[in-house]
C-alpha cells in the first residue's frame, strides 16, 4: 500500500505498524468530520 511517496508495509516491523495505526486514526477522524458535515448540510 502506498501513501504519497511512502511505501507502507504492515508487517515491516515497528515503523510500518506505527504508520498503519496513525493512518487508520487519521482516516477515522476524516470520515467522522465528513459525516458530520454531510449531516449538517441535510
């Protein structure tokens, strides 16, 4: 899986695992904000 110019490997040891966790947290926050914005518009 690629994020920008960075190759992310979940099984790539500590840094890869940490990157996956950070990515999932950011994705969750973004989805929540989009959902709230969508509900506010309708």
